[in-house]
C-alpha cells in the first residue's frame, strides 16, 4: 500500500509540474522578466509581439504626443480585404500608447505610407509620423 | 464541522479591509490620495498571510507561490485582461482623479464595468512608480489568496486536496494569473457558499462572532464589485441559502442587514457610472431582453449553446470528478435507486440549488445577449467565446460540492 501511495504521489507530482509548465508557456512566461517586474514599460514587446504595432507605439512615445490618429491605410484589414477598422492594430495601439490619446481630429497622423500629403515628422522602420495642418 | 479559527477570520478581514478601504477612499474622494500607503499595506498583509498559512497548507501555498513567480515573469497578453481590466487600470493610474476616468473611452473597453480590480491594479503600479505590462495584473493573485486559504483549510483529506488542485490547475489554468477576473469571481462565489454553509455551524457552537459576519459582508461586497455577474451570483446563492434554510428564518435575520449593506457599493458605482455614460454595457448586451423569445425559439442556436456549455474541457473534467465521487452515494438495482442520506443534507441541497439556479440564469443571459450589436458581429459569438469562461463559477461550485462529499465521507479513507 505504501509503495502504491508513493507511486501515486510521484504520478500526481509529475502531472502538476507538467500542467504548471503548460500554464506558464500559455501565459508567455519568460525567465528574462524574472525579478524585473518593477521596471517601467517592461513586457510590452512580449505582450504585443506584433512588430508593426510596437513600432507605432514606440513612435508615439518617442515624440511624446498627447494626441494622435491612425491613417485609414493602417486601419484597413489587408488580410481579409475588409474596409472595417483593423481591430488588432487599433486596440493595441490605443492601449499601449496611453496616456497618449487617440483623437480623430489630431494633427499628428501615424501611417505606413510614405506619400501622405503632410509634413513628415519622424519615421521608425516602415511607420511614419506626419503633421497635417 | 468546518468552522474556521477566529485568528484566520480576523487576518482575512484585515486583508479585505485594506483592499476595500483603498477602493472606497478612491471612489468617495475621487483622488488617489492613499494609493501608495495602501499598496504597501496590502503587499505586507499579503506576504504575512502567505507566511502565516504556509505551514498548514504547504501544497496549495507552494503552488500559489509558483503562480506568483509565473505572473511576475509574464506580460499581459489575453484580450479581456489587456483591453478591459488592465487598460481601465492604466487610465486610473494616469488620470489624476476619478472625475477624469470617463473622459477617454474607446468603444471597446467597457468603461462602466466596476473598477474594483482596476483600482487595485493601479494601486500596485503606484508602488513601482510607473506602468508596465507585468506587475499591475498581480492584483488578481492578491484577490485570489483569501479564498484559496479557506478552501485549502476545508480540504483536509488527500482526495479533496486533489480536487482543489484540479480546480486551480485544470479549471482556472492561466485565468488565475493572466489579469482576467473570471477565476477570482468563481473563487469568491464558492467562498460565499462555504461561509454561508458555516453560518449554522458557528451558531451551533455558540460563537457567532462579529468577525464571521464581517467576512461574509466583505465576501458579498467583493463578489458584486469584481464583475456585474457577481451581483447575480451573490443574489442566486443568497436566494438558494434562504430557500434551503427557510425553516430557520429567525436565525437568518442577522444576515439581512449585512446583505443590504453589501450591495451598497455596487449600487453606488452603478448610479455614478450611469450619470457618465449614455448606455451601460450590460444594457447594450441584453437590450432589455427583446431578443430572448426569438433566440429561444431558434433551435439551432439553443443546441449550439447547450453544446458549448456542456462540451468543453472544464465542464467535462468537473462532471467526471463529480460523478465519480457522487456515484459512491448512490446504488442502483433493478427496481429502485437508493441514495445515501448524506447527499440530501441541507448543506448539499444548498449547493445543488445554487448550481442549478445560477446555470439557468446564466443560460438565460447568454440567450438574451446573442445577436447584440454590441458584440463582435459573428454568429453565436458569446456562445463560442465565453461559455467556458462564464461558467467558471458553476464549475467551481460543482467541485466544491465534490470536496464536501469527500470530506463528509466516512469510508473514503484512501490516502487519508
């Protein structure tokens, strides 16, 4: 009985460890962040993952914009060819760039096209910041 | 009899008091006056509670500490957590006062949802003097600790400890650490069942302390403030409790003022938020129930919804565990089914009634919300994406019932 109990406990312990490993994997666990939880802005890269969104957020923060808007080209879902706004880009940018706020009337426009009829203020990879007056 | 020690109750009451005071002061004065003060107090009482309970509940507390480490080493990634709870927390953190909280709301972040958990997240961010994607979501673990301690205290036998582990590791999974509030809502709903179940045990031992009543008060307040569904759960559990123990109504009178007081904070929030927005999220989702009848008569949808509620990993695990344990109390021969008297005891009837009532109410809500213009415009969106998540309190109640059955079993001494 004691051997049976011992084997059962070992079996349960293995299942627990495997499940905890799975949970940490699904939660984007990274040893890189261990004991760095107190640092400002940490985790955004692994949390968002999308390079384009990260570039947009970085550009907004770098220029210290209080308000911005996103160009229609960026918000069009090119994958599904839909005219509705690209939910993922829109939402992640709004969340990641806050306290900078999204405003339809802002003169600062974030775009991925290089030929907008406005003054180009800054650029990060394929993302451009324009000032449209 | 699972009557908890007064020291445990008092410890948890102080824990709850700090968290609630922080929220209440912010709500009343609309200013982040004491965020830093309370963040230090809450972290200290959190560490003290872990250390104090470690010796008694080594297994559960060790797993909880592991979860803390995972949470502190992983960024927020899931939609609900990132786009609702932690985004609202970020707004609270950066805006100078509650007055400005409603000034900026994209269409999707449900700004009128209760801010109890976001306020705690924003409070935690104050201690690191900045915002990041990791530390603010630790608030869910801070809230999860008290129910887990109580649950680990009632799970004395090896098998019930195993059921509790199944609940944490296979039902809640990452939901307990990823910044979403569904797992803590489920934990507080079963904590309320446990505390109410013990109400008569406390009376019997002639020890109805003030602390026991206060913890019930805090439990209902937290349950209602975590998420709107919490109010429905609290009312369902309380109605089931009063119905089951209706013959002892004179003893229950002391609970009535507590219940009334407990609903004041959520009512105040509803009144306040409704003055700031045009239509509430819940109102948009349910549309006054105008789609209920047409959805109910849509056989394909009902079949789909029932399938999504019953056939998912969490429900399957929960039902297998429950049937496996429950079967011990039932014997079937050719002519009749015999039940052990134990499974018909009032505390079990209270549990079954809570499970059935909440399942029915939640199903009605899901039927009403199908086709809402407020949702993503996909067929059966709510049924497809939220069935397992919304039913987390039901899963938890079924497993709590399994724990009660194991703990009350005289024969289940395997690995005891």
